[in-house]
């Protein structure tokens, strides 16, 4: 919920409270993100979002000093707040941009934690900037932050964008902070070939315009692409980078780390790498649900794949991370029929089981907010595929066969496997190969990894 200024005036904090001020404030992830961080440091605090028009910001600031222990500000208040503060941290003063304000005994101090979030992203990926050629796309607020960090680390910075006069303004602004730095403006159609790091600080490629990239072609020596965008989690620019073998990162970790640093300034809370990774994963999962609804207009996620491919294990994990409920289509059928699938197979045969499967798939996929683990053969029937895809985003879990076999031989209750004779391995592999083509054809996305952590990440980011 976003408060109006009038609501904020009437608001009485029940506990230590922090806020975000911005205008316009649409959907913002900040309250959830800060709640996750407070939970992590076991701090009993609230975080609210307040929509404040520029002309009423001074009023909001005065109210904040009465009611809050600190706040964040976003567009259009990042610059305007500076004249109201008692103290301003150096990089925030250099950038003329404050996104975090701490309030202590009535004294206010402004910081820029976006820069710390950006630095943390590059550090997490082991990117060293000294003497590297970096290309910065854009010249707005985020670009200033990213350019400032690159130059402060000794990079040679090239700034590009659709308006080279504005790019020149940013160059001059950065030169006032770092007079000896090598900062150039580059024509988009004539980029230097030796660029090793690209940072996108424009909204080009953001949902719903996901196919757009700010650069038609990337320099072929590119090693790393950072995109400040986080919806989608893999942007068109990142895909271009990956095709050239570059490592990539989207902007969600920057968002997490700027919030973590804000809490460090407000409450002296410290967050371990593991804490931040966990919060990041939860945020990607929330983003996946948002994309499920906004981009695909679907209400459920369904996992298909060969028996033993991990549909139940990863389905449960995905449900836990996304906050959706887990449902196993086979167990649903067994409960409805009051019989195990093995029993149904032996008493009535596979054909009867497939009729029941369609009946119950209709029921289960008409529900909302589920992660559904499908039976291995569920998508072999085109009728089932349309039933499932009507409401579900369909992900194919496609681990290598050796992984599947390992899972299968250690598990019981596999009627299809039990039917096969001595040459179980060859028979099962043959079945796997024939089904794999179907899974690949019908799915919305397929994921393949032998590592649990990587596979979980791939599942969340494929939506
Ligand atoms: P900003 O100050 O408004 O700057 C936007 C920049 O993008 C400007 O250089 C602008 O150039 C350029 N741009 C916008 N639309 C364009 C288009 N259609 N074609 C070419 N250039 C275009 O915004 P900002 O605060 O810097 O944010 C920029 C991006 O970074 C946004 O996507 C934002 O969500 C993201 N961001 C992420 C984080 C994070 O934590 N991950 C933090 C801050 C920002 P013109 O002036 O020529 O329009």
C-alpha cells in the first residue's frame, strides 16, 4: 500500500519506522525488500511507501523528522533533499544525489547507497575496473552513479546514448570529481573495439519491451555486461553478451544491496553474503510470480519432465520461494481415486490411468496460485497440453539422463520402470529420448543443470 501525504500526516508509528518517498510511486518492491532485511537482522521495524509531489517534499521531510528513523528517496527527490539535510556523505554530494537519509537525534545525514549496490554487484562477480575500458549506456541518475564508481576504480570510461550533449554533461560532471580521469563520449555507431565492461543505465529492454537492446552490436572483446534493469532477469543486452561469452548480471542484486546498505546506515545492521543471496533469491521468486501474471497472464506454474527429473523436489522448493502452493498431479489423482497409481495400472491398465489423468488435470489446473508437478506422461496427450497451458506456465525440467537414472534407481513406486525387464537402463533411456522431444516441443521454457542451486536459479529466472 502506498500512503498519500495526508495519510502519512495522520500516521502514528507503532514501532521504529522507515519510509520511501517518491512521485509517482507505482508498484515498488522496497517495502517487501526492507521487510525481508529486517527479518534477517531480527529487527522489529516497519517500512512504508509515501507518494510525495515535488512541491510538498519539504513538508514530508519535516514530518519524517518527527515520525521516522530514516528514509529513502527516489525520483524526483534525490537532488531536492540535499538542501534540507544537515550532513551529506561525499559521494552523494559529488553526485548531487541522495537516496538514503538517516535521522539521529533530529540530525539528518544523506547517503547514496545505489553506488554501494552497484559496487557490490561488480565485486560479487570479481570484476576489476582499474585500467579497463568501460562503456556506460545512458547519462541519467543511475548512469552518474555507475560512471562515478567505474572512474573512482580507475576505469577508462566511455559514455554513450541517444543524446551526446547530455553524455558530455555527465562527462564534465564526473571530471569535476575526478579531474585526471579518462572519460570520453562515444558515438553509438562507433564504439571502441577494446571495451571489456558494458553497463546499461537506461530502461531500454525493460518489461514489456524485452526484445529491445540499447546497443545493436556489442564489441567482440566484451567480458562483462551489467544491466541495471531487473525485469526481465535476463535482458536482451545480457543475452547479446552471453552469446559473445561474457558474464552478465542484472540489477536486482544492486537493488538488494542498496537497501542493505541503507539499513546499515540506519541501524548498523550487517548482512552476510549468505543472507543477501537468500533475499536475492526470494526477490527473484517474487518477480517470477509477478511476471507469471503480468507477462504471461497465467495463474500457475507447471513442471513437466521425465520421471525422476526432480519435478516434486523442485516444485516444492519453487512453491516455498514464490509463496505459491505445491500440488502433485499424481498424488491429487491418487487421493481422488483412493488408489495408488501402481494399483490403477495393475487393475485397469495404462489407458484407463490416462483418462483419469486428463480428468484431474482439468480440475487441478483450474485452481489458482499453484506450482504443479505433472506426471511424466501428462503432456504426451495434446488435449492435456492445452488444458495445462491454458492456466499454467509450463517448465520442462531437463537434467542429463545420468542424473535422472541415479534418482530413479534410488526410488520406489515407479510403475513404468517396474514394467521393464532386465535391460532397464537401455529401455528407460529409449523412453526418455522419445519423450524429451515432446517435452521440448510443448514447454514454455526448459532448464537443465546438474547443480541444485543453479537449477533453482534457472527455474526462477526462466519465467
Ligand atoms: P533517468 O535518470 O531517467 O535516466 C534514464 C536514462 O535512460 C537517460 O540517459 C535517458 O536518456 C535514457 N533513456 C530513457 N529512455 C530511452 C530510450 N527510449 N532510448 C534511449 N535512451 C533512453 O533514470 P535512472 O534513474 O538513471 O534509471 C535508469 C535505469 O536504471 C532504469 O531502468 C532504472 O529502473 C534502473 N535503475 C536500477 C537500479 C537498481 O538498483 N538496479 C537503480 C537505479 C536505476 P534521455 O535523457 O535521452 O531520455
